[in-house]
């Protein structure tokens, strides 16, 4: 018999967490801005591209994505937290960006129209460990789309000071520590040319690759486990 489908994830803890953090979120992530810049650069965006910003938060990646896709490009940000996406809307209005669409929904439940040339998962551990979310994103990417994920990860076991930092940051920003050894592993099944770089003494990763043709990808099932 096929495995029973997984129930939809419970986002209540994450929603409560980001409700508390929304007002100071930008300051909290200031330390990791070099990671964001490198991750966005790895997307290889060009003028006219469409890019998904998954778990876009307050829209901190938008100022980097905008010049990369240009006025003819399109950015679709998806964020489930009402408090966070409200700040993203304010950022968009403040800059007068008319090529940004913001969707308030969990990534697995978001109604996405069209297809994108690239997808960014920046510090979105809960999303990259959720097969339903990955499935929804993949079916809206063009063949050969560029996918980049970045975030916290366990450093080698001997780097215990780094892992203490990762543990503290993760408990403050993710719903589960499961998968922190290789957070990108579920995405990796669907990518060719996978490249994983480590930053900040091994406590942060940037993983990137190109979406495989549909007939060569591993199946994405609700039975996949984080």
C-alpha cells in the first residue's frame, strides 16, 4: 500500500513566533546580510526574469532582486505571517515597485500563477523541510530554473562554539531542528549541478542548482520525511 499522506503542517508556532519578531526582524537578520547578497547573486537573474521569494518575510531580499530582474521582470513573494507581509507591503509601496506580487499564505497552500525562472529560499528552514511546499514551488518553475536555498546548518561536530550559536538561532527561528544536518536534502533530489557552500565557520550554507527535467526528477511525495 502507498504511504498515508502526511497531514498539513501546523504553522501555529511559527506564526506566533513571527508575530513577536516582526518589528525587530530586519535588525535580527543584519548579521546575515552578506549571506543574502551571495544567495541572490547565485540566482543568476537577468532582466525580464520572474523569481519566487519563498518565505519573503518583511521583503528584505526585494532591494536585491529588483535591479536583477529589472522593470520588465517579476517578483512573487510568499509569506504566511500577516505581520511580516504587512511590512513587506509597506516596503513595496515606499519604493513604488509595481512588478512585485505578495501572497499571504503558507508556501504549500499558496495559489501561484504562471512559472518562474528562479526560486529563492533564504533562511526558510521550515519551508525547505516541507515536501508539500517544495512540490508546490517545483510545479511552477520552468525547466532549467535556478534554485538557491540558504540558512542555518550544523557545523562539524568539533566546531561546538559554532553549533551553540546555530542552536540558539535555530530555536529562535525554526519550528523543528530536524534536518539541520543538511537542510537542502529534499531540494537536492530535484536539482542538477548542486553546489553547497558553507559560510560563518560552517554554521550557514548556500545550496544552489538547476531544476532537472521532469522525467529525471525524484518524485516529491507527501510521504517524504524531513
